[in-house]
C-alpha cells in the first residue's frame, strides 16, 4: 500500500513526466550512493522523485523566507511611529516618484 507521501509524489511525477524542461547534473559515485540511500529511507521509488521533492520543498522555503518579514513588537512599533510621523516628501522624492510612475513602476 502506498503511503500518503508516495501518492503525493506519484501525482507530481505525472506532472513531471509531461514536462518539457530537462536538467542534468554529474555527481560523484559516493554522492549517488548517499542520495540513493536517503531516497529509500524516505520512501521514494525513484531518485528523480526524491530530488524533485527536495528541490520543491527548498524552493518553497526560500521563496517564503524572502517574501515574508517578521518583526518584533518593538521594531513594529518603531515602524508604525515612523509612518505616522513622517515628514512631507521633498521635491527630489516627488520627482523620483513621478518618474517611476511614468515608467510604469
């Protein structure tokens, strides 16, 4: 009986099998043996599924880390205070904002 992880990977494998992109790497035989052991221990049937799973997980982690910012209460309070007490923008900042807007930013 397939585990939930294997079912999830087999669904992803179907998507990957119709993919048009290809990526090849050369690795040492020692690394290949290590990866194969980890694949079996993790319950994956193919090295491709195992490596795809790892890459997907890491990509999600890296993207989330760079898209989200967590602030301490003190820093958040300082940020809110700076926003609420900001001085009016000077002419150089207004010109830069207008230029960016005209360029589609």
